[in-house]
C-alpha cells in the first residue's frame, strides 16, 4: 500500500491528534503543510471526485476566513470547479486534516472512519 499524504495545519489541534493517531498505528504518511503547500484547483477537484463528498464538505466552515469571505450563503450552490478554485486560493479554507491514499480521501478526523482503513 502506498504512503498516505495528510494535508494538515501544525497549529490545528485536530490535525495534531490525527497525526499522533497515525503514528501510534504505525501508518506510513507524509505530512503536508496545507497553507505552505495548498493543493491546486485540479488536485482538489480530483479529491472531491474520489471522495464522493459534496464540495461543501471540503470547506473549513468554522474558520475565520470562511466567515470573512461570506461563503456560508454561497457554498451550497457553487459548482465543484468553483469550490476548488476558491479552496486552492487559501489553504485555511480547506477542512483539515485531509487524508489521501490512492483512491481514499477522508476529510476531517473521525477516528472510527480512519480506524476502518488501518485495522
């Protein structure tokens, strides 16, 4: 199985918890700073398709930038392409951690969901 990429923000407590969980499970992964190395729109669009989740799930809806840009009223009606463009413009808008391994994409850290992959 190939190594996982985990897009994360070092100051995010949920990201730190997820990375620690992966380490305890002995999972081989590459931690990617989501602000310094924000995925481009094409990559994000591909991740949305692989995940099968609606574009809204990729937004950090509790974040300051999300509120500042007034995305609450727009995000439900925008296309995946438009969402990917907006997300690619600011890594702080992306829900994290973002786990990617092959065709598996997990948005946010739900331990039970991650456990299914690494038992």
